[in-house]
């Protein structure tokens, strides 16, 4: 099978279920941004994070493939071949969040994104996650996508923030507090 099909040469693509839509449709923007996020997590993993972080990020990448398939498939086109993100996925994130929070000092200020290369990559992924979340929220106003994608992305951005902090802690890199603009 060839990688190119020529079916998208007119600016349209197919959703799971067969519907043809413009490549700039909101649904495509939403799952395309989830794909960008997944790729950003791949970059973070390429930086060789500690195993306790790599294991979590690998699972997140698996989840994001499920989320992408979910978003690429209208709810009315239910298929046993298409997995859906579930609230249990978000609950798993909550457990990871609780575990990481117990290992980190409480924040008293905002922190600037950055630090170790792994932490910086995870902060960038967190920002991409927020963009994906905004697009999915917008999509949810136009089409029924269910609540699990929204809940999952909201929890995921929190987890990515904590993973970035944890990466800095494991690497012995001091976080930079944002102290506000001095006049």
C-alpha cells in the first residue's frame, strides 16, 4: 500500500465512518492537535527521561492514540473497532497526579517553564495539551463528543505540569519562580 492516496488533494479528508470533511474542520483541528501533543511527548521520550517518567509518558502516548481515534469518529458512527477515551483513563491520571504531588514541594509561586531538557519538553507538551483542550471544548459546543475527552485533557495538562516539575527534581535542576514584573 502506498503512503499517498491522492484522496486529500482537494482539501478534504475522511473521518472514521466514511464522512468526508474539509481538512480545516474543527474536528480535524482537534484531533490533529492531539496528534501534535503525542509527537511532543515522543520528543520528550527521545531525551531519555528517568524510567519512572518514561513509563508514564509511554502510557500517555497510548491514551492519546485512543483519544485521537475517538475524536476522529463521530459518536453516531459507533464501531467496536474504534476505542473511546473513558473516564477511567482520567481517573488513572488523577492517581498519578496524587502520587506526584506527594513527592514534590508545594508551590508558593508560579514557575517559569523550563529547566532540564526533559522538563522543558514536558512543559511544551503541557502547553500543546491546553491548546488541544481549547479546540476540543470548542468542538463540544458544535458536536456531541461526550465528556470524557474534555475531562481527560484537563487532567492531562495538570499531570504534564507535575511531570515537568518531577523531571527537574530528579535531575537536581532548580525551578525558576516567577516573581512578577518588578517596576
